[in-house]
């Protein structure tokens, strides 16, 4: 079952992120984004009462009035990876981002994984950010023309980067 995360899920979400990435960095990022009130939304997949996957979106600051969203991080318990949890979370989160009014989603993610959902480096070609030069920097337009004009985006402070 995929649902919005609740405060009671925070410890389990931390554990999922630490297990998935083998380090605390992404779990710390999630907590900083929450503390700074920069998390747009979080979804979890729950199976038999256990959180097995998590995805977080944060708002990006842009030089336009449109809402851009950052997908980061997405984590699945190691024993559940390659079983569809990540696919279900990403698919559900794209729809949720639309519901929140985002015109586009930006991700710095695995170049072989995210294109399955429509993310491409080409869509991010006119997006200027600290990650723009990376081949893992991709975008997905949720509204027609959302990525046609150049846009400068800034990540929340929790990411530790400057534009």
C-alpha cells in the first residue's frame, strides 16, 4: 500500500534510507528537509505494517512563478529492491506531484533507472542548477512547455549546494 508518510513513520523511514544507501547521509537529508519545512510531500510503501520504501519531494526555488519539484531521495529496503517497490513509488509520486501543482520534476538519479518514467537529460537541458553538468541530472515536464524556456533553480539549504 502506498500512502503519504506520517510523523509516526519517521524512524522507519530513517531506517529504510540508511539500509538502502548504506550510510546516514540520505536519512539526514530527509530530516533536514523536514526540519526546514522544505519537504513538499513524502510517500511510503507499507507491506504488512512495515515501511519497505520511501520517496521525498521538495520544492525548488525558481526564477519563475511555476512550481518545480526535486525528487530526492528514493529508498527501498535492500531485501525488497528489484521487486517493484521503487517503480510503484516513483509512479505514484509523479501523480502526487501533479496534484501538488508542480509543472516539472527534477532528479539527480541513476541514468538507467529514471528514464523508464520519462525523465531525460534533454528535458533538463535548459535548467540551470548546481547539478546541471551531471549526466544523472534529468527532468520530467508535467505541464506542456514547463521546460521549454531557460530556468534557474535553487535547491533547499538541506542539500548543501549553492546556485
